[in-house]
């Protein structure tokens, strides 16, 4: 029996389904949340597009995603446009994306916020890394369009400033696809020259698209790495670019940048007048202080004049001399009275009576002296025995040896003897 059923191979089935999908959904717009976003080294992007109940696999190839102005990331809500198809190798239903737009913020604004967050985390906005702008810069590098209104306003205000000797224009495009490269190269050239005191990057106001070159990552990093102090004056007062955040100083407009770049003639005159007033006031106060100090010194000198001090010392000497004379006179009077009294006493005592006590005391001392004299015992029949060799007085026989020579001192004369034997009591 003949089998009339249509039987497909796997490849035929997938190819047929793919053709039907691509014919039915040649281009569709779908919105949802990005999931499992991955950017392959090849530049292709792969992700899921999902809502609360379903998801679809998506491929966003390099030739289509190069026009993106922002960085897709997991969790971002987007709208994509593309073709529904099947990936034949896996028979997998997917969407080949041709366009992507963020929901809520526009693409440029989202790119701005993403790059701003990235640079901030790197510390490029920190005040601690920013250089000081000179108060009186002499050589200015100006990066802007030579045909824009910004340069006219800038130069007009700059003519009223003091101390600026040279302004070098580095002409660049400030809008369009070529602008970021030209601006970055101009910044790098100024930095390599190293002859300017400050570089000003500026342009007039515009939309976010108009100012996009000043939010370019390459331009922003070049400005952050510039060796010369930088001023960013891009757009109007309400406009902010990433160059404003990394520059050493941000000015709201080109005219404000020129006005604040150096003081004007009137401002300098006012500052000089103010400084003159302060200097005059300081000098007057100093003169007052010195006069007060001089008055105090004159008073001190007057109180300590050498001639006056000498006169006073002379007068003190006279007074002390008089006091000394008086004291001596009184002392002499007292001595005269004492001598008179001593004379009266002596006149009443005979010389013998005065000497007798001293004679008796002298005889007592003489008797003591005779008693303690070394030769006293010799008179009474005693002798002093010494070792002939050492001259030491001997008090006992201990230590003497036979044959040793001794000297015996008598009251009159000495005798040498030799030890024959010894005995101890």
C-alpha cells in the first residue's frame, strides 16, 4: 500500500518553519526586559527578551549594533525591532535584532548616565585630582570651532582681562561624527606642547545630540589626562557634559569662562584700592604700636637714667657713711667704758694675785707631762727592749728566736744583747 503522507527531514522542517516565520514576521517591534545579556568578543550580542510570562532568544549582530549610543545591560527595558527566525543548527526560535532603543530615557541620555557612573567610580570626578587654575594666566589654549559664536563672545570678553599675552586657537569641529576625534587630538596636542598656562574647551549651547562630542569617552579621558589645567565651558548654564565633571574647573558659558579666566581692569583697580587701604591701615596701626612702644621705652629710660642712678647711689653712700660713723663712735664709747672698767678691776688686784692661778695650773700640766714621758719609767729602773733589725718595741717574748739581736734602752745608755732562750709567762 502506497504511503501518501508527507514526511520531512529535520532540516526540511526547520527550513520550512523558518521561511514561514520570516514571511509572516518580516519585521516586528517587541518590548521587554533584557536578560542574560552577553557581548561576544566578535562584537555580536546575545540576550533574552522577556516579560512576566515569556521570553525569546535574541541575536544582535555587530553590523547592526555598532550604531548604538548606549551600552545594553541585563535588566534594562528596551524596544527592539527585527526579524523572527529559527536558528537551524538547534531548531531554536529566536529574533535577529536590527534596532534597539531604551525605554524611558533616550539612548543618548542613557549612554550619558552609564558613562558618567563608570567614570565616577574610577575617581575621575574627584576634586583631589584636579589642578589649580592660575590667577593671572599669560598663554591660553582655546579649543573650539573657529566659526562658532562661542569664540566671538569669548574673545570679546577676553579683551577686557588683564595679564593675558597670547591666545592660541586650536580649531575643531564641535558637532558631528568627526568632532570627538578632532577635539581629543587637540587636547592631546596642547598637553604635549606644555607651553600654555590653561586650556579652555568650549562651544555654544545645544541639544544633547549637539553636545554629544563632549560626552564622548575618548574626549573625556583626554581632558582628564591633560597636563595643562583645564576649563570646560560647554553649552548654556543649564547644560552639563561629562567634560564639565572631569575638567579642573567648569564654567557655565563661554563668556563666563573668559570673564573668570583673569581679572578685568576695573576688578584689578578695585583690588589694588582695597589692598592699598588695607596696607595703609596696617601701617597706621603699626605706627601707633611703635609710638606706644617708644613712649614706654622713654619712660623706662627716664626711670633708669645713669646720672640719676649715680646721684642716688652717691646720696645712699653719704647716708651709709654717716650711719657707719655713728656706729663706730658708739662702739668706741662702749669700748672706752669697758676698758675703764677693766682698768679699775686691775688696779684693785696685785700682780701676784693675777699670776698665781696660772702658775698653779702650769705646775699641774708639767707634772702630767713628766708622768707620760717615755723615759719616765727608765728613771724607776725599767728598760725599753726593741728588735735591732726592725726597731719595733717588744712587749713579750712570743715570736723571738734564738740568736736574734735586741737593743735595750736604759735611763742612761743602750745595751745590745743576743737571745739565748725564751720563756712565756
